[in-house]
């Protein structure tokens, strides 16, 4: 696994950094940006955890935090044809998220409008996590569209897409009766 005896290496002082395969790229590379966004999402999930009291929900979020580290490990090494087995996101992880989404959504009322972020601190943090997750998804699309950086595991993109859906239903559940629905035209001048 990972062992860090020294935190700084001076290796990035010139604006370059190393990928997991040892190649050097700019810190502005779409690949670096993609797993930097994953890191931010993981931090926001830590904020969510500060408000979660349910043990099962806490375990689920911690599992997702571990999977986000796996996703970062996946993204830091371009997918190459015929590569040896590396740590990659799997379709099984995507399917697990789908099962959780279905379970959480089953207990929610049908949507009659778009939902405004808010309601209480946990719901608000879940909405923040959802928007950061969508940014991760956009970063992955940019990475896939970029030239010369290698391929991206398709399960990684599917995982992020499902995770944003899960964060949405968790926000709805957390808000409960305090959920705020969008009222089109409410802010318009009479």
C-alpha cells in the first residue's frame, strides 16, 4: 500500500507531477484535474458525515469515501490495451449504488417539481456533494475528450453518474418535510 515518511518531495515545484505509472504531466492536466475533483468530493462527504447520525448511512458514506480513493487510483493511471490488472472501478460498484438509490428513493414522495438545495445542514451538504460530484463527471468527460492522455475506465464515469443520483436522493431524505420545491416564476417582478 502507501507509506509516506516524508510529506514534501519538491517534485512538483516546477508545476509538474507524476501519474501512477511514473509519467510526468502538468498539474493543469485534465487527468490531474479529474482526480483533484474526486478529492474535493471526498472532503465534502466528510462534511456530510459530520451530520449523519444513522450508523448504516455512516458506514455507506465511509465505504463510498474508500471507493473514491479507489477512483482516484484508477484515474491516476491511464487505461492501456492489454494492461495488467490494476485497481479499477467496477460495474459491481455501480450496481451497488443503483441498489442503494432504489432503496432510498422507495421511501420518498414522488417529485412534483425540482428541489432547491437546503432544508437542514445535512441536506445542504448532500446537495453540495451532489454538485461537486457533477463537476467530477464533467472533468471525466473533458479527460475522455482530451488527446494524448490515455483512456478512462468506463465504469469510473458510470460510478460518478450514479453517485450524484445517490447524493440527490440522500439530500431529499435528509430534508424530509423541510424539502423546498422550486416554484417557477416566484422571484419574478409582478
